[in-house]
C-alpha cells in the first residue's frame, strides 16, 4: 500500500513515520491557521466570558473555563473524525484561542484545517506549514484570550460535552480542580497513575514542571517511571481492544497520542489504528458512494482544467482510500500536466512569445497546484511590454517611422493583441506607402537619386517591402546602364611621342617632345544632359546656372559649364573614369604633328563657318575633330585637367616660376581667356589656363579620360551605383623628364 503521505520526496517510510509525514504534509495548508485563530472575537482578560455585549460572571462560576475549553477540544476531535472538517476547524480554533499553551490542540487544529484545505505537498509549501505549526507551540502569555458567549451556558456546555465524549469515545469525567503547587500536582499525578487515570496523570505531571517549588528529582523520576509503565499497559490494553472494537481502540489511541506526543510507540499505534479504522469506515455502500463522489469530482475538475481543485480531491480520496489505483494515477497525471503546462509556458517565454506565455502562466497560477515561477515570469513579461511601449512612444515623438515600425513589430511579435503596436504598425505602413509613391514620382521625373533614397527609407522601415525593393533594383539597374553608356564616347589616343609647349609665357619652351602611353579620352565635352544624370543619380548639388535647380531643356546638348574641379572630378569617378592630365589633353589636341589648333588640317570650307567664340552643342562640329577624333577641343568653354599648375620643363621665366605651387589647377581648350588680351583669333591649344580648384566659372567644363576602352567589371555589379566611388584606375605614366604634378626646381 502506498499512502498519500508518501508522495512527497524525502518523506519517511513506515507506520510511525507515515503519521509524522502526514502531519507535516497537511500542515502545508495550515500555514495561515495561527492568524485565523487570532482573528476570532476581540481579546479580553483571561478567564472572562462575554455574552452579547455584557459580561456574565455568574455563568463563569457555573461553568469553569477549563471545562469549557475541554468541551470545544473534544467536540472538534469528534467532528474531524466524522468528516465535518469545517465545523471541526471552528471548534478547535476556539479551543486554541482560549488555551495557547496546549500544543496538542494546535496539532488537532492543523490536521482538521489541512483536511479542509488540501494543497499539493510540494517541499516549499510543506516547509511553510511546518514553520507555522511550530509557531503554534510558542507561548504568548501577553496576548489576552477569550471564549465565545455560548460557552457560558451550562446546558450548552453539558450537552456539548456529552455529545462530544460519546462521539469521540471518551470515558470518564472532567478532572477535578488541581492543586496550585508543584508538589501537590506531582502527588495528584501519582495517585491518578495508580488509579488508572493515565491521561490526567500525564497532564498534571507536565503542568507540575512549570510551577514552583520544584519537587525532588528522585520523587519526580519515580512518578515518571510509573507513567512509563502505565503507558505500556495502556498500549497493551489498546491492542487487546483492537480485536473487539477498532473504533474505540482508535479513539483511545488518539487520546494516548494527544497526551504522549513524543512517544514513538504511541504515534505508531495511532497511525496503525487510524488507517485500519479509515479502511473499515470506507467499506460498504457508504464507502462506495463516497469513493464514486471523489472520482466524479476529480474528473469534473480535470475536464475544466482546474487541476488545483482536482489535486485537493485526490488528496482527500487517498487519505480515505490509500490503496486507490485511480487516485494514484490521477495524482501522477495532475503532476505531469502541471509540469507540461509549465514547460509550454517556459518554451513560449524563451521563444519571445510573451503574450502567449503570460496567458499560460496566468492559467497555471489560477488552476494548477504548483505555479512554479509563474508570478516572477509574469512580472518580467509585464516589464518587457512596458519597456517596448516606452521605446515606441519615444520613436513616435522623434518622428522616426523606421524605429517606430521596428519597435512596433517587436512589440507585436511578443504581444500580438497590443493596441499600441497595431496602431504604430498601421501608421508606419501608411508612411511606407506614401514614400513608395514619392519614389515612383521622382523616378518618372528622372530624379533617380531621390527615388532611390525614398525606396531606401521604405526598406529601412519595412525590409521586406516588395514594391520598394523591386523599384529600387530597377532604378539602380537603369543607373548602371546609363553610366555604362557613357563609356561609348571614348576614343583611343595612341602611345608615343608628341610635341608640347608654345609661344605663351606659361607654355614655353615650344617644340619640347614628350612621350605618353596609350590612354582614352571622351570624344565630346560633358554636356548638361550628362551632368544632369549625375546630379539626379548621385544626389549632387545642381549648378547655380540652372534655374531653380533644373537644367534648361534647350541647352541639354550644350557643354556643361560652371562646375568646380571637385565636381568635375566626382563626375568622372562616378562613371569609373578620371580627369585627363594636361599632357594627355595637349597630346589629344595637337596630334602627332604638334598642331597649334586641332582642326588645322581640316579643309577651309569646313573651318570657315565655325566660330570658336560661339557656344555650340557638343556634337555640332565632328568634322573639326583633332587627329585623334576628339571633338570640341577649342571653344568658349575651358576643360579641367587633373594637373596642378607648374612651369613646363625648361621654362626659366621668373614670373612663372614664382606662381605658388598647389594653388591652381590647369584648364585647357578655351578660345578666349580673361587673362589674355582680346583677339579675333582663338587661343592656341598650347595656352595653359590656371584656375583655383573651387572656381565655378561659366567657362569651366570638362571631359573624362580612362586607361581602358571599356567600362570596368565592377560598374555592372556596383550595389550602390548612386554613390561616388574611387575608381580602380592606374595613374598615367608621365612623360620622360616631366610629371603631371609640381615640377622640382
């Protein structure tokens, strides 16, 4: 047989241990009973009795207080044995309130209370119960006690005592008044032992220890030995009575245990008889009905998910029917379901599904016998929710839809029904929709960078927004294609020697030979249309010459002017090219023969209508190209080069040599310079115009150069074609004895 008490890990085995284990087990529910005892009627002076609102001294004289207390104790024990647990708790609470020096009364109250409020016997709850039980033994003489008004009535007390003694099987009369000194109590205890009144003898012997003056140790030991021998005789009497009347034997064993709680043989006898008495009481039709009632109640609670109530019923069933396989099975099933529910809640918590976890923890806390760490988890979940809601509010205050959406999605994932999260997600998606529309409008207007920026903001908010991602990919693909087309404008300039220099002071000496490797130069100057692609595709600032930041459509094919050196350089690097050096520009313009003007070899009929001082579209005069097929090298717009202004090799002009180093960039190819006197003839290609790099003069344009004829591979796969990158280009090889950088003195 496996009793209900043996369920708790670490409990003792055996009949004697079973009762002690049961007491500790059921006391878990009695963790609050000391408070209940003290919550009875307001305390009065000891020994007084109230009836209604007035004292009745006559009634007190009629019914001694000791008799009143004994009546409630015996009545409580009887009602507990009859299964009237609530009534037993009431009577025993009254007894404990009136007599806090009797640990036996606290024992009986704890058992009755725990039977009425069964809980799961987990170690933590059991420890609390044991601590509360121990506190019941603490004497509190400073706390005033009282008995209820009904105790003052002689008929009531007489009837209660008679009924209780009859129900509990208690024989004999109430003990007479005792002597108030220790010696008298010791002699009275000895006479009671000899007369066979063992229980009263034990009571008087225990009370004797607290009264002065103490008797002689020898006399006290003699009485104690008589009590021990009498106890052995009482045990034998109970054993013999067990054969003929189990109920009376069990009642006697209960009394025996009450007066001798520290004697193992008393505890063992009580446990054995209690279990046998319970078995006999549960046999027959009444036991079957009670058993079925427990089963129905257990099944009903489990169907409703009320496992705490179900376990309480299982404990009651096993207390009365210790061998019930159904009870054993349900006990294990409830504990298993409790553990499973905790695991499900913990898994949801660890996976970040906090709303689901909180709902499960709430269910466990309300309906399961062992809530575990449910309350701590609920508090932690609530703190996570509050923090996310605060982060969301701050993001909304900053107007950051990306941060708000991210936080709202996190909050919504953890707490799907959170209203704040739902509203924030809705607002963020509305902003996303507007930005997608803005991006599409910008893309239609050719504002590629603006469109890309809008799509990027959308994806920063909603990373999986399909329309924005598709539009962003399309915009970048179009931009890469446009940049690749700009490589079709290149013309090769063959490697070899060329004539450099001229009659101008800045370009002396003339007819100096230089050698350069193969390079490539744009056939035409960069046009307004080309630069607009750069402005719109890279998000650059529009030139000041453009009205309201927009290019004049009628000037789309005209040379770009009004850009600084850095802006021209950025355009070339954006498409993977570079600005040419001034030596490269001069070689491309003069050709192998060292022409003073690129079109000197062109027929007069073609040169005559050309006006070098007038602005033309970049592709207007292809027939006046240089020997290397480079067009528009002479005109009203100069072209930036990458070279700093330094004296040509062999130039001894003091004024030229005194020009500060790294102060001016060289621009080439203009027809007329502000620093040269007006003339009806254009400046020769040897003219070296020096300008500060930050100048944005209207006559400053550019064209790009490259080391290779085709676009680099990275251009086709550039993940961010709108950005300006450093090109992987090698620097051009300098001519012998000279450099594109500052010359040494």
